[in-house]
């Protein structure tokens, strides 16, 4: 097998320019789209025998929808993070937001049948933010990641609307058997769920019901009904130290 490993150096720049292009004026957008199309066709031609022009055209048609979803994610971040001072701060400095934005783009390419390109894009942002979202994961509108370091969201995860996730959360599978490749291995998170730091939720048949709060450090392998509060009980003792005089 001969693989042109140099395309690994091409995709990070492509991903960054693609995101920036979404917010350019129309003239600049058209210029960038032409340049990005050339890069895209080169990369796709190196790793698949599919027709890159058709894939690119289909992807371009999705860009307005992608931009709209990214804007909703930014607004969700502004609404939910008391430390946020402005939308500009989110677009320029929030790693969770950038991880979501990259996922919005890579997910569409994943659905269009170029999973390697999509995966390379997701790995670009994973390396920068420590947030690992598989491009196959399905994520609804107004998604908010706070801090984000150490988050893992598996390929067949389904996250619905207005979900908030904190650092260290894992939406994973109970098994990594190759025979399960075509099955749903990761959980479903319903609308308006909050998942706090370092919670682990495992299994393809697991559903976290809407409006639920999943506390920090919990380990979940069974479904949670709507409107639930799930917490991990730990005992912390604080005592007064006696100092010798």
C-alpha cells in the first residue's frame, strides 16, 4: 500500500481556511472557495476513487446551513458561560466552540462519503484543544462545550438540542469489538441535558432523558429517565488541625 502522507500537512490549513471563509464577505468567499476546491480535489483524489467535484458541490450547498448551526453554537456559549464577555471572544478564543465548528464541517463530509478527510479535520482540532469528537457523531443545535479538555464523543453518539457538556466527559462504547462496527455503540443525549465534568456514559442503547442533569464523575451504563438528577456520592471530611504549641 502506498499512501501520500504529505496530505496530512495539507488538511490543517484547509480546515482553518474553510472555517474562516464562512465569515468572509461574499467576494472573499468566492475567491477562497475556488482555492479550497483545488485543495479538496487533490486530497480526495489521493485517498479515494470517488469523484471529488460532485462531493465538493454537495458540500458547498451545505455551507449556509453549517454556518447557521455554528452561529447558534456561539449564541449558546454566550448565553451559558458567565465568563464570556462577547461573541467576538467566543469566535476568537473559545476552544470548545472551535471544536464544535470543525465538527459541523467534518460531519457533513463524513456523510458525503469521505470519512478519512473528515477524520483528519477532526484530528486537527483534537490536537489543538484536547477535544475528541468523531465526525460521525450526530449533534443537534445550540451545543455548548465548557472548557472541553479531555472530552471524547464517539462515532455513533447522538446529541440533541441545547445540550451542555463540561471537560472530561466521555460518550463511549461498552465494547471495542470490530464486529460491532456497523452497530450503534454510543449513547443518545436528549434535549436540554447538562453533563458535568468527568462523567462517563457508555453504551449504544443508553438514553439520557431530556432536561436531565448528570453530575460530575458519575459512571452510567443504563438509561436515565427525563428530568433526572444523577450524582456521585462521595464523602469528604474536613477536620480542624491541632498544632502543638
